C-alpha cells in the first residue's frame, strides 16, 4: 500500500497533495470544534421589581384656603359737585390727581361774597319779623281788654271774638317769622356750602375744575375714591361657597378672613381682607359665584407696611375655608390619573387604590377615607404599574422614614 501511495504521490506531484491536505485538516478541525462547543445552562427567569421612594402617611389637622382670582375696585367712588354756583377763588394744594383729603377737609372755595350779603339781608328780615310779632302780641293784649268790656255790654259771636282779639294777625306774624327764619337757615347753609369739603377720607382720581373757573350747580369738580377701604371682586367656584363664612345675622355679620396677594417675588403686595358680601347672581360667562372681599387701609395711609394696593390690579385671593380635622394630605405629584394612589403593601406588593378626595388645593389633595395612617405611599413614577406587582423600597427613603419615626 505504501508503494502504491508513493506511486500516486509521484504521479500527482507535490502541487496536487497540498490542497487535499488542507481539506483534510479543515474537516478534522470542524469536527473538533463541534465536539468541544460550550453548552448554555438554563436559568430561572428574574422578576423585575422597580426601586421606588415612599412616604409614610400621617393623619393631621389642616387649615385650608380657597384660591381665587379677583380685581381691585374702589369701595366708594363719586363725582364731587358744588351745591352752590360761583367762581372758584381758592383751591387746596392737594387738589391734584392723587391728592389725599381727610374727611371734612376743604377741597376748594367758591366766592362767598354774594352768599354773605344774602345771609345779612335775611338776618334783617328775621329781625323785622320778630319786631312785627312783638308788636302784634302787644296789640293782642290791648284787644283782649277791649273785648272783655265790649262783650259785657253787647255780647258777640265767636267769629267776632276771633277778629276782635286779632288772632289772624298774630298767626300771620308768627308765620312770617317762621318763614324768615327758614330762609335765614338756608342762607347760612348756602354760605357754608361755598366751602367744598371731602365727604369722606378720599383721594382725587381726576379733576374737572381749577382756580378762577365758574361753577354752576351740579357741575363736576372731580372724581374721588374712598381710601379707607377697597374691594376685591372675586370669582369663586359654586361648590366652595358652602366652605366660606358669609356675613349674616347667624354669625354676627362676620365674614371669613382672606389674604390678598398682588404681584410676585419681592414686588408682591399682601394684605389682610375679609369676606364682605356674596352677590345674588352668578357670572354670565363662567357661572362662578361673585364674592366681595374688603381690604382696609389699602394705600397704607394709616401706617400700613409694604407697597400700596392699587385700583385695577389683578389679585390672587386665598379665602379661609375652615379646618379639615384628622385627614391625610397626599402630594399632587403622587395623585395619579382617575383618582388613584399607589400604595406599597406588606411584602413590597403594589396596590393601585381608587380614592375620593374631600378637598383639593394647589399642592395637596386631602382624604378622610380609603387610606390609613402608617401606610406607605409610592411617590416614584412607574412606567407600567400593575396591580400586585413587586416593588423594592429605596433604602435611603426607608432610613429617612425610620429616623422621622
């Protein structure tokens, strides 16, 4: 066989043997790799348990507020008008837009000369009427004595007696005096009205007259607004009205307290207010109830602190809505769609629980049922939550809860 093999080798030559040798080695190597290949071992599937942060629920009492929007308006605003006509001969230094007047302070003065003369003339008329009454009273006494003598001799009717005693004359003299005194009083009032004064503590919003102008009756002098009090006209959801104390005889006409905030940051203005009235009709567009909140000394004219509250400002108003007792506050961020919460039960099992809040505000929702104090609230978002899925509690969170406990 060896001779035959060598014979074939000589016949084929070295060039023909090399490819055949490579093929043989390749087949042998492939069989070796197949026989020695690694075999994968089967492992039990690993259950994914998301790592979550939790908050331990607690029962507490909470003061709650109803947040609403409103617009600052004047509680009192009128157009100031003169009650007598004449030329303006004097004006106050404060008679400019923004000028402040105390109640009773003079705003301007109308030329009083004509009214002083009328007053003096009427004084003379009153003096004359008093004189006439005194003279008539003397005539009556004389007529009384004469009538007694005449009546003894000739008698007389009641009508004759009335004329003889000059009763009509006395009544006329008394009426003349009363009329003269009334006209004197009017002249005195007209003279006083030449000084136009502020009817209440106010600020001049705009003016329509000036020094030297001639004012007729009921001609506008300017527009003034009261400074003791401003109103904030707010729009309140109808379902919140039952939680707001409205002034009535039952509560001694005391309204709920309120905080009025205008602006933000360092420029924010916060004032204390009080619910004054609930208007009897809803807004035509939003169907919201309208509540008036009163703010005292809005311009800080009596020593208040901070920037003044300006008319026309938009305000955030927080109205005292009472106290919720023994309830659990849930952060808004942990309150899920469809009014649900994620609770981690014993053993790290997720419980997706439906609840019904009794109150909601900007930061929290409040519950009095559906959860219990001591339960663990999941505050971490889970991409695909399933009822009963396993959860892992964040160790850092657990340590923090234990420390608080």
